[in-house]
């Protein structure tokens, strides 16, 4: 799987993970939720790497990118009212 295929696969996963983390963690701090979401998505990438589906990926850089994606998803959900404060 090339990098574009990996990114295309990770986007829906990241959206679902962010929603699940928000539901599970509720009122906890955003940094805790971000860390949980990034770790969950990174774990999937590591599993794919161990099976040979993904190879040659800089994990540190990937985690930073996943963190940016998670932040973007949260911003969109906050802006559209999906994640309502105090709800």
C-alpha cells in the first residue's frame, strides 16, 4: 500500500476513532482525548506494518500527521456543533 492509499484508509478510521474517543472520554481534557485517538490510529498502522501491508513509514512523522488530522476533525466537529460543550 502506498502512502496515498494509507492516508485514504486512515481518514475514515480517524473520523470514527475521534467520535468514539469523544463518546468514551466525555468531559476529559482535549489533550487526553487527542493522545488516545492518535495512539489508536497509530496502533492500526503498526499492525499493518507488522503484516507487511505498510512499510518504510516514519512512525514519528506519521504520529505528528495523525495528530494534525485528529485536530482537524475535532475543529470541524466543534464548528458544526457535532461536539457540543457541556452536552
